[in-house]
């Protein structure tokens, strides 16, 4: 923690400028919890937090719930796991094009089966899961085309049970997810 930087952010906040932070990596939960506690003159310094949450990586979920409960805006990034949780990602996984770690392949296969059994796509299931989080104020999708936006909006029509144990079982540990993510072959 950089006290001088926190002091500058606190001064900006005193001028009405809201501050947020983005976290990434296996220690997201620790950083989020710390951001809730950071205060100057009795006021919380950070108003929002952006973190990775998806069906594969749920390690920060409890901390994100805490941030929301503390009054922070929560922004979910990588809800589609950088394209891995899309039908295109499924095709590329199956072809070996991406060279992903085996730990994700098993989970991706199971998510694909669950989506198919529900008559939907991996992408819609993954987005519906993120959108169903009561603590998620904003869910980023990364849509870059009109077709992707339309597909993303269709996820709103999918009934999703936030307590779905089948989908809870497909996540991997944060350490495994971030280790695998570091080996991703980026587009």
C-alpha cells in the first residue's frame, strides 16, 4: 500500500472525484478486502472495485459481496474468461488452438454440457451467471460486434439460479485459474 498515493486519492475524493480500483490475480480477494478498509479522515477512499469473476474463477466472490455490502460499486470484468466461455472459445479449445492448461479444459467441457442440457450457449450461461450475482452492479462483456451485443443481451432472458450447485462445481481454484490464464495464447 502506498500511503502517499492513497492520500492523493483521498484529496481527489474530497473534491468530489470518485475513485475505484481494478484488481487481478489470485489475490483479488485480499486486495478487495483491504480496499474496503482503506480510509482517510474516517471516510472510505475507494467507491468502486473492478475484479475478475466468471464460472471458472470465483475466488473473489465473498470479497465482492463484502464490497457491495459496504456500499462500493462492483464491476465484474472477464465474465466470459477472455473468450474461453463462448462457443468460439469452445471450438478453439477442442482444436488445441489455444494450448490451454488441462485444468480449464475439464471445467470448460462440463460448462458446455450444462449449457447444452439447458438449451443455451456457453456464453449466455456464463453471462446469466454473472448478471445473477446480487452484488454485481455492472457486468462487462467485452462485446465488439453488433452480433456479440445481441447475443449478450439474450443472456438476460435465461432463468438462472444463483445457487446452482452444478455450475458452482465447475470453478477451479484461483491459483489454478491464474496459472492457466498466464499461459493463454492471446488473440
